[in-house]
C-alpha cells in the first residue's frame, strides 16, 4: 500500500524486516485498507475518531513487518500514522501528525520510534515543509516524540554539552528548524532534557543554574499576565 519509504532488518534475524510505506487518498487500495485499519483507533486510543478520507490533504504512513516463510514474504501491519497538511504562509506546508498507533503485539519494541523517524525523514527532505507539528498528543506519544527529537538533536552542533550549558539560544532554534523542522516550543523542551543530561547533579552550582533556567521559563506566562492585568487597571482608572 503506497510508496516505499524506509526499511530495517531485525538485529537477530535476517528473515524479518520492517518497512514503511506512505500514500494519500489517491493511492490505489489505500482507502479500503485504511477503512479496515482505522477501527483499531477506537479500541486503543481514548477519544479518537475517524477522519475524513475524502480530504486530499491527508497523508498516511504504514509500518509493516515483512517475514519470510519458505522463501515467500508475508506482511503484517505493525502500526500507522496519519498526517494532515496545513498551509503555511506564503508558499510552505505545515504537516501535523494527527493519529499514531502501534498495535499492542508490537509495542515496547522500538517500532514507534522507527515509524516516527520515518515520518520525520520524509518531511525533512521536502523543502516545501516549514515545520512538523503534533495534534493533541497523549502523554505516551509526548514521551516518544521527546525521545526521537532528543536523539536527533544530539547530532547538532548547537546541542553539544558546552553549548547546552550556555543556555537556550537562537542558534538552537535556527538549527533545529532548518535541519529537523522542529517548532520553537519543542526545541525548548528538547534543550531542557538534554541540558539535564549534560548537567552534573552532584555539582550544586550547575544543578541550581539548570533549575533556575527551567523556573524562568515556567514563570514567563504568569509574568505576562501580570503585565496585562496592570494595563487593565490603568485603563479602568
């Protein structure tokens, strides 16, 4: 179903491969396959609902297990993701991950990270994409997203331990956006995770600096509200 995107063999068996395919509503047989598959969303994802597959802005990513038995390939569905393409001014696209499911028999085996990375790689190569966002992510998907984003950011110069200890900066936002299509809020979250990783907690000074940095970020919304309240009080008076 769809076009081939990525594959990986299991380290302990050359007879099993995991392959990712992508497509849209115009892909042959995709609509029928998705209609049979999407019922699992109602079983395993709280408050999930069906999507309008007549909208051509949807794109689908499927992860399959390809096993060889007596030399013949057999495919089993592992999981899938749906992505909606929003418009980004003036001539860009902003894909938003809407649904993401790994079926229970395949969970806790790294397949979620494999599928999410394949989705990322597909859009990172596209110069028309501005950034990649997520719609109403669950706590489990948030953890998965943070893991994959941290792993990718570790390869960036602006996220080296020395740079992390200097604090959050514009160069991190610029590099994460340009190379990984991350939005600013997710870049900040990755920075805090990786800075904690690079911080020696036995060093009280370094650990205090880290905590104050996080506290400053948490206080910003309250400070903005205080400024707005003071403006309202001046207007009323």
